[in-house]
């Protein structure tokens, strides 16, 4: 079973520690999405690797059971907002790490204009200023489901609920964020 005090690692480290191209790519992702460290990139890569591995196994398998598993996988990815509703296993294999990182609560708080930067979005989440459907969420890496995306707001008891709070993004900031979102 395992000791509850020692949870299993949720990521796999790179096979070679000093690859300049990989290090540069990871650093860019850390900066773009405001991640704490590269471990968060590795967690997203591991999550993606497991999904793609499952899709490859389903490609190789045949029969009724494989069809059921395929539908479950595609339905799960649709609920997470990673894939559109009419996706296929080919779409699963075409996913990138950025598709996973784009569904994190931290990223969505920034893109919805609730924070000025991804780092500030992380701080708001950790400090308990962000709620989904009225419920405080303090995990920046929380993968937001498609149905929850519109329900991301400031926490009801947060001082940021006040429109005049100095740390709240202004209307101009929100327009700038939307412009960045459309470009990238």
C-alpha cells in the first residue's frame, strides 16, 4: 500500500540532466505560465505522457472493451477542456504540454483578468483569494474542468472583492491580457 506520509512522486525527471535545448524550453514554460519551478513542467509532461501512452495502447487494442476505454478517455479529456467533444485518439496523440498547462487554475485566473501577471495569479490562489463556484481553491496546479471555467471568481470573503482594491487589475490591464491571449 505505501505509507500515507510518503506520497508517490507525481512526475518523472528528465533522463539526461544537461540538455541545453530542453532546459531552455522548460525555462520558457516556467516564465510564460508563472510556474514555481521546473518540477511543475515535469508533472504536466508526466500527465501528458500517461495520457498518450493510454491512447497508444487503445490504438493497438481492438474490440468492444477498447472502444469503451477510448470513449472514457476522450470524455475525461473533454470534461477537462483539453480536447473538443468530437476528438479522436489522433488528437490525443497531438497534445502538447502547453495544452495541459493552459488548463491550470493559475493560467485561467490570469487569462480571465483576475490578476495582472501569472505570478500574481499564483499568489492570489495560494493566499485564498480565488474561488471556483464559491468554494476557495488554494492549489495553482488544479486542472479546471470546462464547466467550472466560467465560475472562477474572487473568494466571497476576500478583500479583492472590492472593485477599488489597489491590487485588482484595471480595465486597461484586462484588455491587454485579452490581447495577449488572442495573439498567443
